[in-house]
C-alpha cells in the first residue's frame, strides 16, 4: 500500500473542513467574542454621528444639547473600549484553545501514522507543517484575528450608519472609493494563494535541507571535496529559491500601498460634494462633519483589512497544509483518554501451541527499492534468536516489522499468534516489546518516563525494575536517582538511555522482546551493563536481537544472517 503524498501547495478545500472540525467545539465562545466585537464596532460607527450632531448644536447655540451629546460621546468611547477589550480577550482565549486542539491532533497523527508515510516525506517538510505553520496560526489568532473581526464589522456598520444620515453622500463615497478598493483587493488575492503557497513550500524545503545536513554532518566532514561542494551548491539553490519566493510575496504586497492614493482622492471628492449639498440645504454641516470624520475611520479600517489580506492568505495556506497533513495521517476519531492501563499480557497472548514468532514469505521495500524479498522465520516460545548482517541489509526494517511498526508488502508476520501491526497499542505492547537502536526519552524525570509504561507506580516498583535487570547500582549512582531530568540537556549517554529503554520493558510482561542494536556504539563499561540487563530481561521470553557484536550474538541460541533480502541460519 502506497503512503499518501503531501502536495506542495494543497487545495484550499481542506481549510473549510479543518476550520469547521476544530471550531465546532468552541462555537459558543467564538460567537460570544464575535458579538462583543460587533457591538464595539457599532459604538465606533455611531460616534461620528454624535460629533456631527454636536456640530449642529454648536452652530444653533444649543448648549444643553451639546452637553448631553458630549456625555453620549464619552459613554460610546468607554463602551467601545470595554467591549473591544472583552472581545479580544475572549477571542484570543477561544482561539488558543482551538490551536491547542490542532497541535495535539497533529502530534497524535504523526505519532500514530505508519512509518511508510514518514519515510515518504522529508523530516523538514513534516516539521514545518507540524510546528512552524501551527505556530503561525497561533500568532494569527492572537494578533490578527481580532483586528480582522473589528475592522470588517466596522466597515459594514459605518456604511449602514452613514446611509441613514445621507444617501447622496453615501452614494458618492461608495462610487468613488469602493471600485478601486475592490480592484486592489481582488488583484492582491488573485495572486496571493500561489505566491504564499510557493513561499511556504520554499521555507519547508530549506527546513528539510537543514535537517538533512544535521543528520549527515559526520559523513560530510570526511566526504570528498566534490561531495561537499555539491551539497553546498544544493543548499545555496534552496536558499536562493526561498529568497525569490519571499521577494515575489513582498512585491505583491505593494498593491496595499495603492490604497493611500484612493483614500485621498475620495476624501477630496466627499468634501466638495458635502459642501455643495450643504449649500443646497440638502444636508446639515454636522452631517458633512460626520461623513468626513467617519470616512477617515472607514479608510483606516479598509486599509487595515487590505493589509490583513497578506496574513490571512498566509494563514489560509498554513491551515490548508496542516489540514492536508491531518487528513493524510488519518485522524478521524477523538483523542483517546490519557494514560490507559495496559492490557495484562496473559490475557492478550495467543494459544500456547502457536509459535512465538512466525514470518512467512515477508517482502518489504522503500519505494522501488526492495529490502526484504521473502523472509521466513519460526521461533518457538522461549527461543533466543540473533539477526546479523551488513549495514543496510534490512535488519532494523525486520525488527520494525516484528514490532508492528511497519506492514509487509506481502507475506505474514505473527507475534504471539497475532499480526502486531493490526493490534491496538496496549494489546501490541502486551505481546511484543521493542527497544530501538536509539532510545528517545521525553521531558520530565526518569520516574516520569517509566510511569508512562506503568501509571501510578511508586518509587520502590521503579527501582525494583532496575534491580531485576542487575543494574540497580547504576541507578543508585545517579546523583538524582529517579528524579534525574531527561529531555533536552540530559547528561545520560546513548547506552544509559538504552538501560532506561530496557527498564521500560521490564515493567511489562511482554511475551516477545525485539532489540535493535541495543549494544552498538556504546563504551565497554556500559556495554557490559547492557549485556547483563539483556540476559536478565530475556529470561523466560522469546527474544529477537539485531546485533553486530559477536559477543552479543554468542549469548543467543541461534543466529540468522540477513543477506540478499533473506534469512540464512548460521551454523554453530
């Protein structure tokens, strides 16, 4: 089965689906914030009318009316400030909850999607969509969404209020100002989707290139000069493409500056028309003042709206890309409840008569490159099997298939009587435990990491897991013991992280244990600790160990060499 492929510039159809899906749980809060914003805009729209009435009252010498209208104006100003502040606060809160849901869904989708999908896309591309573009959405919600709401409602309400004052001046305003304003906006939007999409893809390509360079930095240091030059040229080409895409987006934004000329021309025409109508007693001087004052605010709001087209288009592009990622990773159901209790292993194991591990005619490849071309393996319960072979032969791929992390192109994989890839996470963990070559630890403490496997376990239970592995003294030697911090800045070596990975397995009664190069690239002292821990951990279990070290292979009952995509049992 081929993995879904992400498009560099996905259709905007995903925007509607994504927004609808994530906005629905927060609809009440969002609508409440919108209502407050509309009321704030209404107060802003009515204020110039009050100023116009004050002007007429002054010309008529009506001091009482001036005082009363002045108090009304102050009340409107205060109301506008309070309502706008409440709207911004509530919209930001609801928006951040929405973004949190998006971020959680993206993280869960990437954590549970088949590895074939991850293999099909550069890590930088996935990183760009799952972090940078979600962060852009968060920034838009905090900084631009409220402005968009307030400015849009202000423009609409101003037109309605002004039409109630004078339809002639409103017609002048709309005829002179609206067509060029709409032309500028349409011109901007007609090219915005492609250009902002191209910019986002160019930035993702740069991120992918940086991630690739970091991953192979050790090889580049010893690579021939020609290889380093090709790599540098490829990086420079990506950087140049990103700069070009950014410059094209910046050039598009120049259309926004044309609004200033349109505004100035409209204001001049409006003043002339107002003076002529006032001379004919068709409108009062106060109405003309209302239109002039309102027009300044209207122009400002319209300019802000046009200026927001850029951030809106950029956000829509990001939402389309994030939405496509969500759909490709297959998230359709609600997030599961946190910290589920694992299914007891004995309840999950298959019939005692079935083999612990059975692979029949298994094939697998990456794209058009075959890796496994018909692997057969049968291990009875309690067997201890080693998988050897040169680098790139497919040993880690075979281990991932046994752990249920990958699905074969053809053939069958059975661990404890079931296909591990078809099981749920808890049941799969009860049947087969997997320790990869590079153990990844989360943030928090060592105890927090182990409690992800056994929620609620006390310190004594966690220390006992290390003691059963024969590495209790290593744990006692850590200055902070179970409170040792993990994650970024952790002082644990690669081998010590492997010990933590083995301790996680010790807390579960998985029937089959798969170890992928657990003792590679570690110092001799740590390797000895790992060998001791593996011997303790594998007692009574069926074990498959991927290893290069002959000392590790010598401890196992049987060894199979993976060559040419097939397993060949080694004579002992």
